[in-house]
């Protein structure tokens, strides 16, 4: 008996070794090696044995991943692949049939084998589809199996099929003539009788074989799988993405692939996509009169909203394809979305969470409104109705209503971007409603700023004159408060005044919102300009008499801002830093979100989600420490202030001629030696780079030289010390304060090294800007300099290049 067992073990090991040898051989050998029908027959027979099937499947997977080489006979290669196709289709069909008829009978080992088979079939279809397309019946069979894998309740099988459909459908999307926008398609079964040649089939791709039913099924499954498994998920036959098993960061990548597939299908079959997404919304929304929804229903509604946004974007985006769509298809699409919009306008949801979703559904239709502007007025009125239906809560343990109100205001911004000129006729109505709500005390400052930003976006589509009028209207009230001498004298005369401002929470956040609105005004106004050749761009705009609509406002915006930034920088300077209260000292440390970002723990916010700095901290909330309020304020004002200066610098002459350069350099460089690395990096990235890039050549000596000298000297010393510490002691010593992180030494070390690398890269970016061709037009090329011995003589006359070469 023992001898028999040993013989069996030897036999088993020999088969395993042979399979492993084949896997290695096929990975290294030329393609001619795999043309043996005997070899495929042998390996195919092993797929029926549980002990060998995984290795045999691995062999086939490696073979299928290889594309047809140019130096191999087509007939020989295709014949080999046809044999593989038949073997894989048979074993795959057995698994799918058993999975469908007896799902409980499949154990984990068989499921693992099913995943491997699916991966192999996907590899075959992705790399060697031309071998399948030559036969219509074979192609239909293959696509039907891939569709069944996509519908499978197990997430791993579905995911592998998703990869195939992305590859298969992207090809015909490049040739719009293959996919008719009407949504009609030839049944796959008729292809054999219509005289389509093999070459033509291979050229046109899989789209010839995909029916409307397949497109519809793919969309239906994709919409259902937009969710991930959570505490809110109920028991379901559908296995959802589980972060505990698949990973947190990977879900966003998976959902991106789903949205990509939805986008491709919607671009090829817009009528089908529109009908399917509206049907999905109706299913997940349930009873429209139901005022509350379960967490699971809310998750499903959010997923449907992402699907709606993707479908609308694919159909109506400015690629010009929608204009070419035939009249009948346009009519169906219009009727479908018009019906959805009427449903949305009639909803009477009152819960904050539902109102947020309601607003997102409306702004997802922004591109539709661009083509059908007749309903814009109704959408605007509905958004204001949603906004005013929510109570204004200044303080309290819950800020759900406040968040929902901000999200509705953000919906105005997103619709303004997407609808373009469709909103222009309604600007007066929006302005009047804003003024009325503000007069009634029913509009918070952050909400008002969001609506003003939407107004700026609307004006940007109507020309410079309209922008100037809108800016004058929006900035006039801010001018009166921002330029007042009283608050500047009280709070900005010296750094101690800033600490007094921290005691006045309401005024403190009023200053924050003023600075951020100036930043938004600069960002949203003007015309787009090229950044590839800054000097040429400045010269052109000056010569043509172009004047940025914000140019006339810089002279009163910048002086108080510079004084404010100078006081903020002084909080880190000795000896004043030692006199600060413990609360303010603690507030100078890094925010939790900054730490998470350095550690790579930050997940991307959902599109449309409002960050805390966007107004949720406009007053001190109950339970929110004053220390945290000051910390958020310091970070927000500093970053917005730097960005405001950088944006203003892109205006060129209008900025550099309206303010004394010494005041800017003093505010930014006075305390550069005590800046933390995170602050220094932001200063260089947001302010210094644009200041260098857009400074007129005749002002280089006054601005650029005086700006770069102190920052380069300090960075050289600071980076030398920190890199030396990292190389010698294994830890980068940086001046940044991380707050209370006891017991987290490893995290601190990771963050220190990340800060060091980020600042080093930013210094390199400044050096890169210095070497831009547009800023060094007078510098002779190497060809002009000639032999090496002539370079020395050229360097002696550097002054001759200084007027036209920044370097």
C-alpha cells in the first residue's frame, strides 16, 4: 500500500513539474512552440482534474496573453488559438452552467478555478479577438459568456469581465461610423448572411456583434454595482465590493472603470443609456412621497446620480457628436431627460441628505440644459426652493442642514459651468433672489460667496464688459469693509493685533471669506491664456490693449492682504512666537487633513462635496475647539492669500505696475527663515513661481532678483541640513510642527521625509521656471557659442544678456 502511495505521489509530482516547465517554456519561447495541437489536447484534458486544473489554466492564460507576432504564419497561429478557444469555451460553459443551476454546490476551490478560467478567457478576447471574430457563431457564443461573467454575483468574476468589455467597446468608440447614434444595431445572428468578410469583421471590431440587449444588460449591471459593501448593505444575491477584502483605495479605481464603461456605451448608444439611467433612478428613488430613506437607499441614489452625470456628459459634452445625432434619436433623448427633469422638479423632499442628492441630480443635467435652455428657469427656482427649505443653523451638534445648504449653492456653480450661456437670461432673477435672501438674513456668508462664484462663471461666458459690471456689483460692498483703516489699525499694525482678532470669531471668519472670494474672483474672471510662453503672452495682451476685468481692483485688494500675510508669518518669528498663548501655539501645528495627505491616507472627496474650509467653519461650532478654528483659519487664509498673489501675477503689467514690489517682497520674505517646510512649499508653488514666470523683463532686477535671493539662500541651508540628517541619521529633521502625535514616531518620520522631498521638488520647479525659453530669449544657443573655449569669453559679458535672459 505504501509503495502504491509513493508511486502516485511520484506520478503527481511529475505532472506538476511538467506543467510548471510548460508555463516557463511558453513564457520564454517563440510562438511557434505553442502550435502543437497535441500539447493543447494534453493540457486541456488536465482542466478536468482538480489537482492539475489551476496549473493547466495558468498555462493557457500565458498563451492567450500573447499577441500574434508579425513573423508567424497567420493560419498556423489562428489554428492554434482556435483549438485553445474551443477548450476554454467548453470548460467555461461547464462552470457557468453549474454556477447558474447549482450555486450552492460550488466550493471555494472551484470558485478559484472559475476566476482563473475567466481571466484566461478575458486574456484571449483582449489579445487575440481577431481569431474569434472570423466566425459569427463563435463570436456570439464568446460574448454571451463574457456577458454572463459580467452579470455574475461574485465580484471577482464580474471584475475580470469588466476589463474585457472596456477593451472591446473602446475600439469601436474610436470609429463612430460603426456605432450608429440611433441606437439600432444588426443582430449578431444575421452577420453570417449579410456577406461581411473576415477582414471587415476584424477591422470593425466587436461592435458588429453587440445587440441593444447586450448594451442594456451591461448598463443595468454597472448601475447596480456602483455601491460597495457597508454596514448599510442588506443581504443580497449580488456580492458587492468589500473594502476589507479588496482594499479601500481600490474601490475608487474599480468605480472609475465602471463609469468609463458607462461613458463608452452612452457615447455609442445614447438612447439606450438615457432610458436605462432614468429607469435606474426610478427604481432606487422608490416612492416619491416618502420623505425619509434608509441609508442603503441613499447609497443607491448616490450611485445612480454618478451614473446620470456620466451618461449626460457622454451624450451632451462639447465634442460635437450630439449635433450630428439624427432627429429621431434627439427626440427620444430629449423626451427621456425632460420626463426625468419634471419628476425632479415635482419632488418635495425635506431631509437634508435627500435635498443634497436632489440638488446633485439637478446639476448632473447641466449639459442637458445647455442644449435645452427652456427649462433653466424652473431648475433655478427649484434650487432656491431647496435652499430656503433648510433651516439656518449657526451652532449645534449637527451641521447636516448647513452642509446641505452649501451643497445646493455648489450645485449652482456646477450648473453654471455646464450650462454655459443658457443661464445668462436668468442672471437678474438670480441676483434679485440673492439680494432678497441676504436682506432677510436667510443667506450665510459662505453660501453667498458660493452663489457669487456661480455668478462669476455665468458672466465669464458673456464677455469682458459683462464681467466688469458683475465684478463691480459683487466687489463694491467688500471694498467698503476691506479698505477700512480701523480694522487694519486694530489688527494688522503688528502681530499682536492678529491675536486679538482671534478673539472675535465672527470678524475672523469674515476676513477669511473676503480673501477666498477675491481668490475666486480672480480665478473665474478674464479669458484663458497660454502659459507655455509667458513673456510672449504678456507682450501680446499689452499690445492689444487687453485689460483683465480684475485689474482695476488689485490696487485696493492687495495692500491689506500683504499686511495680513506679514502678520501671519510673524507668528512663527522669535521672540514674538514665545509670547503666544498655548492655544495659538497649538493652532500653529499641522491640521489632521494635512497629516493624512502626507501619509497617503486621504481619499478623494466625492465630486461636488464641499470641504470644511468652504464655509463650514465660518463660526465656532459647539464642540469645536477654538484651537482648531484658528488652525483652519490660518491654513485657509495663508493658502488663499498665496494663490491670490500668484493669480494676480498672471495678469502681467497690470499687477506689477499697480503695487510697489518692495511691499510684496517684504510681506513674503521677511520671515522666510522661520517658515515650516509645508508653508515654504506652498509659498513657492502658489506665489513665487507665478511671480517669476510673469514678471516683465524690465522689472526683473527689482522683483525677481530680490525675491529669489533670500528664498534660495534659506532653501540651500535648510535642505542641506535636512538631507544630511536623513542620510547620516536616517531621519529628515524638518521645522514643521505635527502637534500631539505621541506613540507615532514612524508616522512622524514618514511625514518628515515627505515634506523634505516635496520642498526639494518645489525648488527644482522654480529653477525650471528660471530656465524657460520664453524668459531667456536673448541667451545664445550652444551652436552660437561655438567651441568650448569661447564660453569663457562669453561669460565675461553676462551683462549683455541680462536684459533678455532671466537665468
